[in-house]
């Protein structure tokens, strides 16, 4: 747990007392005033968009727009249209000219999350836009010039995707000049109590429980848990606990089964490869929501398309899951 006497740093909504995170904050401060493209690496739910916003807010572009798009939530054609826009009649349904997000972000910052999910065709057009700060709308002939700073985020190992031929090597080298890595929550457990308190203050008014506390045993379980979904998962857990708690104190019984079990099953988390930890966590979440993939993707903080891919990648057979009470 965090030292209560240690100052909590608030960096555009990123709260921490942890030394690794303070190094991340220092890096943000150094690169924010520049115009450099930045690759932000971090697991799902770790706060990549908050880091991007912190960079934007501390840059000379802070008065301009901050535009964010998640590449994992759109198909190839939709993503291309969202980014670059299109001309009327360029494809079925294009009844009017559409300005892409690159144009909307002019004089500001464009944040592209989950870049690993971007189709190679769109990767090619993005590389040109990065190098020339210009592009053409779909179906257009006019070259449009923009003044945009690019911030890119990814939770995957892009270098490995390059080796596998899934991601363009030239785009990877263009993006990876300046990199910020966000440490996962399991590597900064001293931040858990700080983040729990923030979540209580955030969701308490909605639940009409503005002075709720957390019993020591419940806090120990929260600190012990490995948080594969990171800060987003923690906030979901606290929001749920506020709804379930009957008094003005969150008890260990108000926490999801996977976290209650973590209190007595600490040994597995530090002895398995990360991919196995992720697989086990996805399994547990699917079991808790009784196979509801929409609920599972929300808790995990990933798109449904990504969840389907993970289910296939990890060989998870939904028909064989045993559904127990949370």
C-alpha cells in the first residue's frame, strides 16, 4: 500500500505515488513541448489515453483539438474513412463529403489507440501522412495539408508483429523514435489504495455513498490482486462494490470472486508467463459474466473484436466454461 505521507502526483488525471510512474511523468514533461510523434506502450486499461492528454495539455498545441480514435473498434474501410474522410459518391452510402479526423485535428493532436489493429492498407496511408503531413480523402484528387501531432498507443509488442509480417516495418521505425512505457498496476501496488480512494470519490455520489470506506481485509485483497485490466478494471470493481455494499464500508464479500480468490491464490500470479496470466483472467471474467461477451469486453476494457481474437488465440471453449456465482 502507499505511504500515506507521500505526496500523490496528479498528472492530468494520472494519480500516483509510485517511483516508476514518476519517471513516466518526468518523460511526459520532457517531450510534451516538442512536436515529435510519440509511441505510448501499456497494457489495456493502464491509462494510455490519459498519458496522451497529458502530453497534449502541456504542449504548445493545448489550445487546439485533441482527437482520439480506437483503431480496434472499426473495420478497415470505416477506419480509413474516419481518418482521411471521403468525397461524395466515392462509395455506396457516401452521400456527402466527410472531413476526416486528420482535418478535424489540424493545429492540434491526433491520438491513435490500438495501432496494432490497423489494417496494412491504412498503415500505408498513415505512414505517408506522418512523413508529409498531407493526404487525400477517399475518392478525392486534392492533396490536403495539415499541422497535426501524432500520438500513437499500443498494448502489443509491435516489433514482434513486424517480425510476423502483420505490421509494416517502415511505419514501426517511424513511430518508435520516442517511446513512453506505462508500468502495469501489478508493478506499482503502492498506487492501489490511492486509486481506490479516487474511484470511491468518483463513483460515490452516483451511488449516494460519498463517505464509504474499505475494510482492511478488502484492501489487502485489492492490493494482492494482479489487475490484468489495470486501472480501468480497478475502477469497474469499485463501482460494482459500491452498488453491492449494504453499509458505508466495502467488505471483502462485496468484491468479485476473482479478487477474493486472489487473496488466497497469490502463488500462481508471480510464477506464470504473462500470456498465461492474461488467459486465466479472461477465463475468470467470462465465467463471472456467464459467457456474456459484451459484459466481458467492457470489464476487460477491450473491444469485442479483440475479445473474440483473444478467445480464439487462447483456445478458450465457451461451451466448457463452468458458470459460478460472482
